[in-house]
């Protein structure tokens, strides 16, 4: 191994360099991507050779980076380095993944095209130092890394980002790497199948299956499939084009098993394999961009070219230092000469028109159509209106002003009192039927999967589009993992993007006859915990007027996760628009305030539950007590600033109710929190109140004939409220 005196500065930190060989003399004299071009010519032998160099450069950086911290995951990405290199050199830089363990490979790619310079990573030494460090390169992809489009962590999520990007950006290809371990997740195929049915002409996303035979700690569950059965699997799931490249077909080293390592082939066979990968990648990309639902599959042994093979290559352990013999051997096997490193960097800088940090679609704030004046309708006091329906009118207007706006619902809008959304925007469905407000091109997306709903809704918001995810409160839990992934990414995002907005309806109290299967308000505890992230705002509008203002506010927010929870029942109107506008900033609205011998405060989360609260207030007032009823509509505002990591958010929101204003709203001789859902939503009130206090909240579901009976089952009645308050005093 030698080091040339002309080593590029960015190579500082590389421990092993290779010699210039005869192949470099033949194929490496000039970059395969010429100046002012954005892609290689796939038929050029020099391009094939330089793609091979790029793949080895990725492997080297992955191993050096992870071994620097004796931590991280090199094996998975290493097995697909050739196909990643091919797609990038063909000009495609809008890459996403569902494999968080491929993060080191993506970081290596962003380093090579200079994207990471935006965060001060100039050299390989910087790359090593900043890996798996705070304010550096996280163990899994996040929202803060320049050039990377989307986060990656839990399996089965990346396809949502690819489809969201494709829908919002026609004509651009969005490859998405999928591990054969992740292929076992049920979400991937079902999500793609419904999307393709709803949007048959949006095929500019390309799943890239990394079929390497192993998962994290053992063989993958699809390791015994034959090539023919794997092709049949994808075609059986609606894929018109399956492009599979198998390293085994090029092996000249007699490697055992169905999965082999191309890095130990002879040079001639490495070139032949690289040429086949490049041709396959080009074919798949053109097919996807040309209107065919396409998958690209690379079959190569996990860990190809790094320190170990199979599942043992998946992650590093404390003994895998840079002095470990296996690490040293792996680094030396793919070491490049300084001249080769410079050649690779030049191609990466030119591919796709520049660094990913400057050309990827998510590096820019997406322009959005102006919504104009929203059709808000202020209902008179005591009028009975369905809050969700009132919001649905505004949702329809948003979609009519913004053609890219999409509403997602797995269980049907009409069942949630928002059938008017379907009437205004139509369900996107291949069967046209006016009775059901459906037909091709509609803006309402209805897969029977909350994951698919939340995935596309949150993904489109992350990519800069307006969306609304609607769900029965009880079912939303199945879509929350990806929603949480996106909202966390939004908290650290480097650009403004529309808030991801949800409407959760048909709460537990309205689902008595359906029984406990439809009664899961503990989902609210999920958001109550997430409020401490700093950019999560669960909203609980009081009535049909309040919900309209809550949605108006949500439409104007950036980089937030906003959840509106409301009933589909006709309930009394108790507020004005101005009260809710003020309440969104102060956290709550005083609905009722009377004087008496002692002051009782009832802090209420929810709308339907206000019925027994007002009934209890009347009983307490006959006993001489003063009663103040506060509708808590924005509990995030009620925390203390130190309770929430708001200052770390990209779009920091540091508005919290002051101590004096909190006392004015909630101060009294006793305070009772009442929630038709989880008690966790009242946490900020309970933390700050100095009065004697207690909580009545949801406990467990049961089949009942009415909401009142279900409230009684959970001990939330006027009588219980009166008794509990009396005990406090």
C-alpha cells in the first residue's frame, strides 16, 4: 500500500491506499461523467470500471467509518453497493430507503458528492469523527443530513417516501432500497399495490430489493426462494417489470451457496457483473419512468467486500476496532489509489447535476398554491352541529384550491361525519360511481390500511405537500409509527414544510355499541408523550366553531405534527371563533365561570364529555360553590418551557402560558381534570397546578347502548364529578 504525494485533501483520514493498476491506466484517465453532463454512458467500458471504483469506495468508507466507532452496520449496504453506484452515476439522486441499517452507505455517498460539507464534514477524518455523534451522522438516517431525502428506522416505511416523492414530482425517479429482511413486513407490498391502483400512471418510484440472503442475526425468511419464485412473487403483486441481477451468474471462484461475493471475482468477471448491474439499473429506471411498475433486484451475499459475510457482517462489536485483523483485511481489499479517489469524487459531484444537497427535491421549500379565504362558518351559541362535518367543508375547499392536496382515510370518511369531503374531492378509485363519489383522479385516498394512509400523508408533508390523514381514533395506532418517524424528522429538518395534520374522529364514547374493539382512546397517550418533543400539538376543539379555527391554524403551521380529535355527533356550540384563536395560544378556553364560597376548576379535554361536566357544575353551584369550566384545546401550550425540547426544533415554537395566566385560568381551591380519553393529556395542568387536584378519565372499553352508559361505566358522570370535587375540599 502506498500514499501518493498528490493525495486529495478530502482523503485525510484514509488509512490504506491501493496502487494504480493497468486497468486505471486504461479506463481511469478522465471522469466518465464529462463536464456539464449529469450521467454516464452505460455502454462506455470506462463508465463500467469507474462504477466499480465507486462501489469499492463506498465499501471502504462504510467500513472505515463504522470501525472508527466499533459500531454501526456495514454489511447490508455493502451487498448492494454496485446497484446504488449504478443508479447514482445514471443521474438519479432522489434516493430513499426503508433500511435504517444502510445509513453508513448513504453517509459515504453524501460525503463523496460533497453534500456533507454543508455540515462541516470535509475529510474522511471528519466522517470518522462525526459518525454516531450528536450533531453528526446518526446511527440511522434522520431529517437533518444534507442530501438525504427521508429518515429511516423501522422497517417497512421507505416505500411511502418513494411514492410520496413520485406523486409530487412527476418525471423524477425515486429509487427505494428494501432489505430482504424488511420484505417480511406486510406493509410494503400492500401499500404499493393500493397506490398503483389509485395512481396507475405514477410509476416513477423504483423499489430496489437488496436480496443478500440474511437478516440481522440469521438467514432472511426469503433466503430459500429461487430466482423464478422471487420474480413470480413481485409479478403476483402487480409489478409489470422485474429486473433481477444475480452475482452467482458471474462467479468464477466456485463460491458455495446461492449468494456470492462479487468483490472476489477475477477483474474480468467483476467488470462483467458491473456491466450487467449497470444495464439492469438503466433498464429498470427507464421502465419505471416510462410507465411500468418496476422492481430492481440485486442478489449478492450480505457483507460483500467488507470484514465478514452473511449475518455476521450486519453490525460491528466492540472488538471491531481499526486494529482488528478482519477490519484491516476488509479495508485493504477495497482500498483505492489517491487518483482513483479523486476520479470517484469528480463523478459523484457531477452525477445528477450536482451534490445531492443541492439537487435533491427535499432540499428546497416546495411552493404551494394560495388557499385564499377559507369558507369558515360561525354557528350561533347553543346550535347543535357536527364538528367533523364543519371541518369537512373547509377540507373540500383546500383540495379545490390545491390540486396536489390528498386526504387519506382507511375506514371511510362518511362514517366519520365527513362525507362532504368525498362529495367535494371524490374518492380516488378505478371504478367510477357517482353514488359513492368515486372515480379516477379523486383526491381522497382510501387504502384499508392505516399504515398506508399515515405513510403517504406524512411522507407527502415531509416532501412539501399538504395532506390530511383521517382515522377513527381507535384504529390510528396502526399508522402512528411512520407518523412519529416523520414528525421527529420535521423537528430537525433544514427547510420549512407543511405540518402533517390528522383528524381523529369517532372517539370511544361514540362507539358504545361496537364495543371495546372500537374503544381505544389510550392512543391519545401516544401524542401526550410526544408533546415533549417540541413540535407535536394534539388539539381538542370544543365544538363545530372551534374545530374550524383549529384546522385554519394547522394549515398555516410548518414542521409540526398536529392531531385534531373531535366527535362526529351533533353537539352544542359553546365557543366563538375568537375564543378558539385565543385558546390556541393560551392552551384553553374558559367556557363557564361563576363565583361561590370556594372556587372549583374543571379542566376538560374533549367535547362530548362536556355534557356531564356542565351538569355537575349546575349541581355544585346549587351547593354554593363557584365553578370554572376550562376547555383544554391545546395542552402543549400549558407545559412549562423547560418541560419541552422546543428550542431544539427547526421551526422552534416557544409559546407557553405564563405562570400568572395559568393561575388566572386554572387557579382555585380545587381542580379536577376530566377527560373522555387518556388522563395523560392533562399532564401539563396537573404539573403546574398548586391546588388540591384529581383526575377522572377513561379506564376501559365495554359494549354499551349509549355514550352516557359508557361514561358511567368509566365513572365519568355528573354525580362522580360532584363527589370527587367534594372529597377534594
